[in-house]
C-alpha cells in the first residue's frame, strides 16, 4: 500500500520558485507519468518525493503520514535514474545486494531477494558478471533490480530509458509495464520525454509547465479533452496543428486545433487548400507538410505510403468533429 498525497507543495531555490502549489493524489498501485518541457520541474518534484530535496512548503503524505522530514531511506521509496551508475568493480549480484548489505540484512535473505529480483528481470544468468560485460538494457535492468530488492512501496523513475537505443527502449518499456503488473501494490512515478512511453504506460499523466500542474488525466482524456492550448500541443506527436485568424473564425473560435491524424485529403469541397511543401515517408505513415496560407505549415498524417509529391495542390479537411476550439485565453470551448 502506498497512497501519496501532495498538498500545496512549493520548492524554492532562494527567490526562484521551481515548484508552485503542486496538489496531487496518487492512489496505491497507480502508474503515474510526469511530462513537461525541459526545466519545468519534473526531476525536482521526483526528488522532493524521494527526499533527496527538501520541501520548501506544503506537505507530502504517504499512506496518511506526513513524511516531509522523514529521511529518504525511511520513506520506502526507491529511485531509478537515467544514468544508472552501477559499481563497475562489483558483480551484478553484488550491485543488487549492496543496499541490503548496508542494512545488515542476513546473507541468506539477501540471496533470496537478489535471486527473486534477478528472475523477475531475466538477469539470473548474469549474476556473476561485471557491468561492463552487459548490454545497456541489461545494465538498466540491474539498476531496477537494485531498487526492487528493497521492496519499495513507491518506485520513482527519472527518464530511465533515455540512454538506450530505440529497440531496447521498446523492450524495456514493456518490461517495466510487466513489472508494474507483477507488483500491483507498488506505486510507480515515471518521468519521460517520450510520448509513446507516456501514453502507453501511464494510468494517469501529469502535465507540468513552469513548475505548475497543467492537467492530470488518463492518456486518452488528455488526448481527447486537453484543458488548454498548451496541453493540446504537448500531448501527441506530431503535435496538433493550430490555426488562428480567418481559419479559426470559420469555427467561431480564437484558435482551432486539428491533429495531423485527423486531417483527410479531399479535392473540390475541402475546407482548406494549399501546396505540399515537404513529405516524410516513414513506411507505416507519411507526414505531409503543406502551406495553406496560415503562417506555419500544417502537418497531415496519412497511413502507409501516400503518393504525394511536393508542389502538388491539395485540399484538406478535418475528419468529422475531430477539431478542438479554443478561446483567446487558450481554454477549450465545446464543439
Ligand atoms: N539546485 C538548484 N538551484 C537552482 N535552480 C535549480 C536547482 N536545481 C534545479 N533548478 C532549476 O529548477 C528548474 C527545474 O529543474 P528540473 O531538473 O526539475 O527540470 P526537469 O523538468 O526535470 O527538466 P529536464 O526535462 O530537462 O530533465 C530548472 O529551471 C532548473 O534550472
Ligand atoms: Mg529532469
């Protein structure tokens, strides 16, 4: 069990407020993902939860108990960092056993815990190896194993996969999701820049900007019902197209937003007309960049290999009611 309650939390470095009035209720067993632009305070929030940073004001409760002044090692929290820094001269077993040794855990109990974690993470055959003889993904699993052996109530991950190549990231993403399923009472908080990780791993995503929470919701809630222009532009890749001026007037809005995957190509009766300026063929999808006279090119996503060449004149329309209207304050308006 580990419910987390963050109330009116502020973090200041001198006069600089890095976290402002953070309020979050995280339920035991939830997988929460923090996203937001670089410098918005994701790592700082994670570090205040772990106790590596103090809280300037407000409170952090774990299972109803205020832990602001509880030492990091006594919070039942384990953190996995981007740079997993294993001890190079220790075997995988010793790396994983290290924190338990420091706690004077009996030897046979250490062995049991390390072996159980190794099995969960498919590291059993590597226990006698040194980190330098492991792949990046295996090293990252050892870093997670170091955390697991401590039976944490809360797992904190700060961009744990960003040093791995694309294929390994996908594999580790699935492994962390499976780890979460196998530890149903362990709360996990995960920071990432990766849209796919956020959308696929999170029970709920917390979007931060300038040290403030912008929106909290399930991935689909944020994707379908962003509460601001900022969240609309931040969730989804490629990002939502925003049109203003006469383009938005047609929709009686200050700004109209349409996701690239919600624009269809049309001929005569299209809503917008323009010239293709660039295409990117990814195999599975084609991204079409077109100038419709709105200032910035719009991005259109077509499935498969769309036979569109730069220079062609094409019409574009939003699919059905898949468009988002925003007022002059960047707040959503009902369609
Ligand atoms: N010790 C410190 N003293 C002063 N300012 C700090 C300190 N640590 C962090 N900051 C500032 O706090 C802000 C938030 O930093 P933080 O590392 O939490 O951002 P982040 O969201 O994790 O960014 P990134 O995505 O780049 O990792 C930044 O503007 C940073 O410069
Ligand atoms: Mg960070």
